[in-house]
C-alpha cells in the first residue's frame, strides 16, 4: 500500500522531539508498504525555497522550511499552521497514494489530508494527539467565539471525512465520539521504545561520573517541553521542600519551550536544580538510565489529564518509576501497578515530601522499576502497538476497496 503520511512536526531520533511518526513509518516500510512523509523543517537557518527530500530507513520524507517555535505569538503560529496546510495540500495532491494519513496537532493538517484523499479517491485516516478545540478552550487560550466555532467546525470536518480515527488516549477517543457519534475510533497511545532505551550500564556510570553534582546522588529528571500546558515550575517549587529534607537529591530538567527561561529564573536559587537545553531523542536513554525517577507534569486543568505524554512511556521503556501531578488514565495505571507516584497537583510542599521519601526507598524503587518494565513489555511496547496501528490502516483500505468494487 502507498501511504501519504502528513505530520507537520515530524522528528527522527537525531532530532529533539517525539518519534512516534518515525517509528510507525519505518515499520510500515518494513511490512512492505511505501511511505511518503510530508513535514516541515523548523531547524534554524536561512529560508530555503522549495522542498527538500531525504530517505530515512526506507521512508521518503519531504521537508519544507516553515519557521515555528513556542516563543511565537498566537497569530504567528496560526500563520505557520496555515502556510503548511497549503503547502502540504499541494504536495500531497501530487503523490500517488492508496491511503492518506494525517496526525495532529495542529488540527489544520486534516485539510490537506482530506483534500488529497478525495482527489485520489482513497481513504483518509486521522490521528488525534490533542483534543482540539476542547483543551485550548478549557485553558483559556481560545476565547474568541468565532475562533471557537471555526475550530469546532474544523474538528467536525476531520472526523466526518475520516474512515477511521486513531486517538492517543481513552479520553481523546471519548471526545471524538462525543463530537461525532459513530466515528470509528481506536485508542493507540504513545509507546515504549524498549530497544532504544536498552542502555549499557557502563554508559550510565560514565554519565554520572562526568557530572560532579550528580555522582551517586538520587536524581529526578524531567525531559520534554516547557510550554504553557506543562507547568514545570511545579517541580522547582517541590524541590525547595526536598532540599530542606534531603540536600543530596538532584533535579535535572532537559527541554525547551516558552517557559524555559522563567523556570530557570525560578530555579536560580536552588543549586540542586539543573537545567539543560533540549537534546536529540537518541541522547535521552542514557539520561533516563542515570535517573532514579522520571516525571511528567501539567497545569491543574482537567482536560490535560487525557494527554499521552512521550516522557511517560520513555520512563517505562527505561524501567524507571515516574511521578505525575495529574489524574486520569495514566494516574490509574500508576495506582494499579505501582510503577510510580501520583502527586497532589496543588500542594508542592507535600509533593516534595513524597518525592524525597520515595527517592531514598530502595525497596519501593526496585518494585516500581519492575512494574514499569512490565508495563512497557506487556502493554505499551512499540511493536505491539504498531500492529494495532497497521490493522487500522489496512481495515480502512480494505473497506474502501470493497466499496469501490461494489460500485459505491
């Protein structure tokens, strides 16, 4: 099957960011499909004219430089979304396809996906990574009534034209069906890349030895975005309390985003908090391998509980407990299995006390690591979830072929 795969912010392991699309695309090629990825190049540099094409593990990737970062104004980001929507539509229309797949965010990627699928008379499958416009409305980021109606209409357009929808969490799937009842929807969360996070213990030992502030001290890590939804200052405030209780425990924050600088300023008075700029995905395994525990945070907004954070599954892949400060399906998993901690989202002092106690509890840590590993292997391994993903694409293609054969 020839698949056109539209993802505005596609990353490979040499880039900083989630690699879900990379892993799915290369596995599709290994199964005998051909894949053309349409994406943007957001690396700093001069604006190139035209498309750049690369081959990555058999996947053909079409890049067009469209500047974007989290420091841009809302209007400038909307412009980037619209620009890619037009460019991707024109590119997708020129590529041969048996199926068109588009993954959000932004929601605007649905437009070139639907248009290309209609032009080629092939099925369109849409992947929901964030529930729009519900989440930005709940966060107060989408206040204009006209903008809300337009965003809602765009979501309806995407779901209505999708042969199937892939949702990254049960809550996202429920949101899709609530907006468009009867939409065929399959939950396929982010995954644990077990091979990637199988790290040589000697590399972990060297990492700890090379950083004098770390050595053999307990380490909590946060890896990922520092954006408006993440609320990473929560961890910095918790470490004010941790430092009072146990001055040896260290926090390492690795990432990027519009709140990186404000978080750094907040942490300036605490020598136990260390902040690094973002690193390629390929460098995360040794960092998590050196961690005692990982973490994932969001602001105290109910709609954010339905996320499917890469950092959560990276921790499982590395057999590391994870501490989160939100409820929902991931919190239920941690309570059910003992693979981590669910912290009070409002009380950072109490969170610091809970973290300090568990970061020194060797028996709890051993059991939590074992539970994290079981979750990674038995419920969230990349290969297992990819099988479910390929089944969705094959089912959509088979149903379309059957419809065409019957004269529909």
